[in-house]
């Protein structure tokens, strides 16, 4: 639904890479997002500007576009305070002498501004500094140079003009919201493009010095209080890719953006929900006790979903025009067989590709009659010999490639396929355009039940689902995910062969769902939020969001629902609406048991022990015991895996020791008991991952 009566606004998009208008400049998906959204805003009659570095490519641009050199020159010295633990052998402060110029291209109704100087012109082929530059080469600070340059350019070139400044990815704009906070003409919207660790931090003295340069008077948060979270839980987070431990002289970039931005933009409802609470993950218990959780609560009213979309070109192509026999036959595959498709950059942990290749190897080795087209895109080839071994084992059944090819060729692969495999892990995917593209041409998805992907509805119930789901994964080497993928692949082949009518139903629904994600719809979502901001209407906390995350103190009594109180095991919240009687106690106890939230079970027993049958109390208290040989027996019917996590002594970044208890029967696990400092990590059949403790003595 198109936003009507929206005021004509000036929207300024700013990011480290906004080159989606030219495929020869393209580095990542954010660039494509920005260009499509900007063009759509302009087509709606808004004034749209893009501010980005030139990346040393001005000469290339001049050969293809009319480049206007603007009367803008900013000469200054940028002081960068260096963390001595990282930048050993460097001075305490680097002084970067800069002369920044600005250049403009006008294209498709959008003004693109390119900033150029000695640092912004470096790395013309890759744009982004390699992580290996950290502590070795000051080019590592190229994105930081752009942050400061963009603030100075926005102030200098656009002056007192009223504008919505739409900045992307907190790590690339953490200075900007605070720098523009006191300018009433600049309304800042911070866009969270990826699920970077929410407590990712940078060196506090660096931020303080740059704010001083920019004339920003902001009190930075102090060191975090000493945590009482067990070391085993803290250390394990590094294996989840959700949280890392930092020294006390660091400051969280999301805190800088969330506290000072006017709005916070997310790509999907599930991404917003995940970033608000990290529910059902190994990080949830720790997150709730970190200061960043308070930052989220304080700023939750600013959060909205701006959405993402599939490219107009992809939606315009006709999948019926693809010759399946020619495409699959050209890859050496049998067009008469059901075909599975995977298309993602080569990122074995992020994209679940190790488990994917293991599952494919397993089902093909068993003799399953199916084709697989697996694309793991990498400019440097695939360095994992296992991937090549699997491909060599299954000629005529598996086509494996990693080269970048024309989009039309990828489209033909997807259109010639029947199913799409996307077992992404660690909740790193926030919209996953590639899954939407495959679904848009009728491929039935087999994908992880991640919050950031739930809009594709592959985890829905039977009447509304678009495909098949596997549980979320937060383990780097996850046998449960491999097993689940193999089961789903076999199930999909059986469906394709035995129930073609049901297959066609899923395929049609998958295409219809995916084709609803258009740039026009994305623009509508953004313009609705931008209009409220432009007109000075205060953002309001979503009651649904507050209920989902148990922020009951932010809601009036009338808004608190018994269902939400039950889901969080919050007796006080329940009593704001109804008496906590025996029926309520038993219902809450059983719900908590299913979530393996044993602390809530115990609180219910403290309050109304008579409400819970003795057998259920005994099951709770007897779920773990030490056997005669000193080993631990753990019983939980709905657990799929139980691991022992032992902390290691050493630096903050030490990795823990992790060992898996043997599953001797459904719901029964046996193995070496943890020490007093160790903890149990439970993976439930629902996909929830949570912690338990063995109380010694």
C-alpha cells in the first residue's frame, strides 16, 4: 500500500559503499539495497542524495558518467588515538593529514556524492580494509575516516537544510548520530543491516578524541560492572559468534547509535525481534545481564521495520522461459530428477555449508535420486578439500561451483530447480535475498528456522507453509543440523515424487510470498516511519514487542496479557491481570519445563508447591544425578543434545572446553560430570538452546 500525503522530504543515504548503480563497483548486498531504495524514493518525488567514498575510482566513473567536481574542499588533520595493546610500535595518536574533495553524479533522479582523499582513495579493488590490517596498517581506519568526513560534509554542504539522514550499519556510522544530535535540521535513522554482535566495541579514547574534534558533547558510558555470569557461559559466546569480551576501556557501537539516533531501522520483523532479546540462544542469559540490554529497552520505541526486497530485474524475468533440460543437462545433471539449489557466498559457519555438504554427501551416498546445484561464491576458490571430495564422489548428481557469474545465469539455475537449500546459522542472515530469489521462481525452500528469515514462512504450519524448516544452529560443527538437512532432503524428494499436487501448492505459495517483497513495499515502510519523524510525531513503543520480551514494567496493567506472563514465567506480571492460583501455577510450571527454564519451575514450587503433581516435581529435581562410577546421568525428554562447557584459565578471549554427553536413549545422556565451574548447554527439540547447572555437594 503506497504511502499517501507524505511530505516531500530530502533523504540522505550514507554508507561506506553505495555503488549498487554500477556492477563493476559492487562489493556487497548493502550497496544493492541502497541503490534500489534510493531510486524508489526518487520515483516517489523525494529529493534523494547518497554520500559515499570514491574509493579511488573517480577516473573509472568519469569514463562512464558525467562527474561534476564540486566547490568543496576540507583540509584538516584527523587525530586517531591508537589502542597500544593492538597498535604496538605505533605512536599513541596517529595524525592523518587529509584534504577531502567532493564529486557528484546525477543518475535516475538521485544525487550521488563521492568523497575523496588520501585514505578514502585507497583499496580501489576491495574498498574494505582487510582485518589483517588491524594493528599493522593505518588503512584499517579508512571507514573511520569516512565517518568523520561524512559528518563534516553533511554539516558543510547541506548546512541548515532539513533532511532525513539514513545511515547504514552501526559499525560504519557510530559517530554520526551523536554528531548530528543537536542539529534540529538533521533527523538520523540508524539502519542495522547485519546482526553484528550487539556489544561490539571500539576503543573509548579514540571515540572521545573524535567527538572532541567534531565538537560533540556526549558523556560516554563508563566501564561495565563486574559480571557474576559464570565464566563457562561467558567464554562459550565466542563459539556462538554473538558476543565477545572486551577490556573496560571500550564502548559499544550500538549504544552510540541507538542512544542518539531518532529511529532504528531493521530489515525484517524477525531481525528486529532477535536483536531485541536473543531469545532461545546461548547468549540470552548473558545478554539480559549486560548494560546493552538496558540500551535496547530504553530505545525500543525507536525500532521499526523498513524491510528489504528482491530486485525488480529478478522479478521481471519469466521462469517459464528457462529451458530446464538445457540448463541441467548443460551442468551434466539429469533433468528428470528433483533438483536442489544453494546460492550464497562461501562462508561455512554463517551459511551452514559444511553441514549442507555433509548432508548432500550422505543422501547421495545412500542412493537418493536427486540433483544438487551448489554455489559457494568465492573469488579465491574453495580452500576446503572436503567440498571438492564430495563433488568428485558424485558426478552427474552434484554440480559445484564458486565463480561469480551473470545474474541471468543464476536465475536460470534457480528456475530449473525444485527446492532451495539455505541452512544459515548463528542468526547472521537478516533478510536473505538469495532465498527470496529462489522462492520467487517457485523453488520450495528448505531453510533454517531463524528469526531473520521467518518472513519467508518456511516454518509455518501446514496450511500456510512455503516449504520445510530445520532448527536454528549456534554450533560451528553441528551434527544435529546435518541430520535434519538429510531428513528434509529425503522428505522433499518423497513429496516431489509421491504428491506432486502438494509440491505444486508449496511452490506456488513460495513464489507468491517472495514476490510480495518489492522495493515499492520497502519504500512504503520507510516513508511511513520517515514521515512521522519529519512531522515531529514521537515514536511509540510497540506493545507486542514489549510483551514478547517481557518488558512488563514499560506497559500499563491493561496491556499485560496472561499469555505473555506465562511465556516469561513472570508471576508478578501474571498477578497484574489475574490471581496466581493452582491452575495458573501448574500451567506456568509446565510451560517452563518445556522451555527448560528450571529457575521458573523452582519459583512456582516455592510459591504453590501443592499445585504441581509430585511426579512432575520429582522429574524436575531428578533430571540429573551422579552414577556410581562418578559419571553424570542427565534426563530430559525434549533434549536433543547435552554438552558440558568447562571454562579455561587465561586471557579474556580464552575458548572453553566443550564435550558432548553420550545420548544412550531418547532424552537420556551420560558422560563425565562438569566441575563446579562447568555448565550444561542444552539443545532442545524445539531448537531452543539454554543452560543448566549441576549443583555439587
